[in-house]
C-alpha cells in the first residue's frame, strides 16, 4: 500500500516579542488561526503556562500534530508541524506563525517524511 509522504516543518524563531511568547491566550489564538487558514483539522489541543514564564502547546491534528515551546527570556520559540496531508497546508500554518510572531531571525527546515512498506 502506497501512502503520500508527510511534511515535517521545524522552525526556530528569535527576536520575538517576549510578551507574546508568554501570553497563553495569544498563542492559543495563533494556533486556531494557523489551523483554520491552513485547512488542517484539529482534534484536540492542550497548553501549559510555566511559572515564571514560557508556554508549551500542542494540537493533535487529524493528519498528525503541531507543537510550540516558548522561551520569553531568550525571545525565542520553537515550532514543530507534522502533517500527512498536502504540503501547502503545513507551509501555510508555518507562515501564519511567522506573521504573528514577527521574529527578527528564523531558521526553517522542511522535511519530506515518506513511508516504506515491505511485504
């Protein structure tokens, strides 16, 4: 059985507004916007606000997952998008995060993750 490959995007963002990085409500809003605008489907999500700062969030997608970890003290966030769906959907989700967090510097890696089936 042949399946289409997934797209795995890893993004590091630096020089972000530390208030946004520590605002769990803002982060939830960006998740909803990224999922809606990309056409991905969320099944469930969970977020945690750390004390004194930082947020980790996760969305279980029908096609895989989306996660974020923020470090306001370093003005940095790390984003992971994996979708076994159309590549453009994962890329669009990434673009929403970049637009909303406006990093001064970012590093992106976009990987194709395939499936090998042996009989």
